[in-house]
């Protein structure tokens, strides 16, 4: 594609995952009527559809692109079981009983996902691999050590520290100051999971309609009318799960209220060419998932279906291309694994994650329209879990209130869904990472 010497022949800017599981086209037409119309065919929308089917409803899932095209077939495939939420809320300012409820609800996303994969027989290379969080500074290590017992209590699985002198037992690198292993974590092939979840929803009775962009939702009698790029559809209930794609590049949105509460952030991943299996086993003992403790984090892993390193991070906070992001990520990878200095890249791609202004995922209802969104870049388990819970609520089948339901959902005055401030905030976070590291030297 380009002459860059880092790029292997056939270099592609499509996700590596699409080699084995590209989102497939569907030929379903737009029906005139739906009991529930779900806008967004990622993990959240598909999981909601599956649960609604199990409860006897027949939802229609609409996606502007192919089903599974968004973050759900582009992510790192690390199943973190809500640990990001746990980290945030443990250090946050919420009332203790609220923190307890949210942490329990977040932790429950991990067993939920494992159970869902097993029950539906979704073949997506899932492994309970565990996760290693290397510490970027000694202070980060100390903070992790202080947090580890609580995490073990919440997840009900071992969490333990690996000091710097034994770091090679967890990661083949001298770049970090030790780190924390969390067993309540897994890994999967996100493309296969998106495809398998879509097939499970279809088998259960959901109608999946792709290439159909929802342009507006308005009330009509006791239900709603949705204007789409392929005509109109009437629905008794509507669920919006557009997450990091809630605001379109042309400024449009299926649900502007939700777009105003999302901070879409581009995340980038590169895939290396195939390496010897021994190299992968030395760099990733136990083939765990890895996410470091920086504010602007690196996340990396071995591929589940080949001996490649997949390296992800925020290559840029300004609009950029996967081709431009690739050398930046390659440099970050070399800092941690110097022996990969001359390794070439076969893929570099991007996708949007969605942050929220309170750093929490949300489900809820606004003017009768349900939503589930905002997984802070950690949504393989969480988006699936939010979808399930919002479906229970929608169907009136929830036994108790979900802790992430109906929380205040902040947005600053004047914000319309385009995060113009990201280059400044991202630059500030990067600077603080650098300062922390300099102080640690
Ligand atoms: C590069 C990257 C790496 C990541 N790594 C990890 C990881 O390792 N572990 C982890 O847990 N999480 C990770 N995430 C986050 C995770 O992928 C997301 O949290 C999760 O996939 C969100 O699922 P979703 O269904 O909410 O949204 P999405 O999968 O993004 O789906 C939203 C869908 O809405 C559709 N849409 C938008 N507007 C409209 C409209 N108007 N009409 C119809 N359809 C519309 C889009 O086409 C899209 O398909 C990563 C994300 C990215 C991008």
C-alpha cells in the first residue's frame, strides 16, 4: 500500500481480526414495524437483542454499516471484567454504598461474558488468560499493591504482585517496575465474538439489518418513528447503542442527547508479522493480556490465532490515519520490547472508544428512548453486560435495579459531541506520564 519500510508486503489498514472474521453483509430489508428497534449492532446492541429474544420479543437491530463494524470488531480482545470501573470508583468520591453497588455490578460483567460464550457456544478463541498490569513507576507499583487485596475480594479470584526483579515471569521486558496480575481476566478474538454474538441473536429470532443509518427518532402515539437512510420504521420501543460512533462526521446523530454525553476517542492497534512461537512465549509468559499503568496507556497481547504481537494505544489525540499511527505505535513497542526493533507490521487500524465525563458506563432512558453506552475503552464484557441489563429493564424483567442505571449523566455546557479539547487533555496526560517517569529515574 505504502513504501514505508516498517510495512510488510500486503500491509493493510483493515483490522487484523477481519482476516478471520470480517463483518458479513446481510440482505434483510427494513421492516415497517418492530417491537423494539435497536440502533447500533455492536456488542451492546447484539447482547440486548439476544436477551430480548430470550424474553419472547423480536427486536430489529439497525446498523449504519455492517453488523459488528464498530469498536466491537476492532478492539484488543482483552476481557477485563469491569476492572477499569473498579479502579475508578474505588478511588472516586461516590458514597460508599454506591461504590459497592457499582463495583459489584461491574465485576459481574466477567462471569456474565464467560457464561454467555459457553451457553451460546460462541467460538471466539476465548481463554481465561489473566492480565498483567506493568507499573510505569515505582509509585504506580505501590498503588497497585495497595489496591490488589480489594480487587481480589471483589472479583473473587487471585490478584497478586510481581516485583521488578521477577518481572520476566510475567513479561519479557525491563521497561517497567514490576506489576499486578489479575486472574479474573480473559482474552478472545473480537471479530469472531462479534460475528458469533450476531449469529446467536439471529438464531434466537432477532432481525439484523445493516447499511441502514438512523437519522432521527420521533415520538408517534405510544411508540416511535425512526427515519433511516432506507426509509422509515415504526417501533414500540427504541434502544440506542451507538457508543463511540454516536456523532457522525457530518454532525448528524440518531440521538443527539446521547452524543453530547460521549467523548469519542480514536484508539489504534498494529499487528506484527508472524514471529517464532518461542519469542511470543518469552515476551508473554502465560500469554496474558497486558495493559500498563500509564495515563495514556499501552495495551498489548499475543494474537490468539497466530504468533504475532498486537500493540494498541493512543497514537494521537488529533485526527490521524492508521498509516501515520503505525510508526508511532511501533516506536512505543520497541521501547518495551527492543528485540522487536526490526519487526515489520502487517496491519494498522483504528476504532472509536467512548469515554464519559464521569468515567462510568451508563444505561437509562431519556424521553422514552433507552440507551446503553460509555465503556471507557473497556467494553468487551461491559458493553455486552450493559446490553443485557438494558434489555431486562426494557422488557420489565429486571429483578432489581442495575447499579449503572439512571445515574446522573453529566455533560458540560456547550459540548455537542465533538471533543475539540482532546489534543490538549491528551497532551497534558502524556506530559504527566513523562514527568512521573522522570521522577522515578
Ligand atoms: C481499538 C480499540 C481497542 C479496544 N480494546 C479493548 C479491549 O482490549 N478490551 C475491552 O474490553 N474493550 C476494548 N475496546 C472497547 C470495546 O471495543 C467497546 O467498548 C465495545 O466494542 C463497545 O461496543 P458497543 O456495542 O457499545 O459499540 P460499537 O461496537 O462501537 O457499535 C456501535 C455501532 O453503532 C453504529 N451506529 C452509529 N450510529 C448509527 C446510526 N445513526 N444508525 C445506525 N447505526 C449506527 C455503528 O456503525 C457501530 O457499528 C477497544 C476499542 C477500540 C476501538
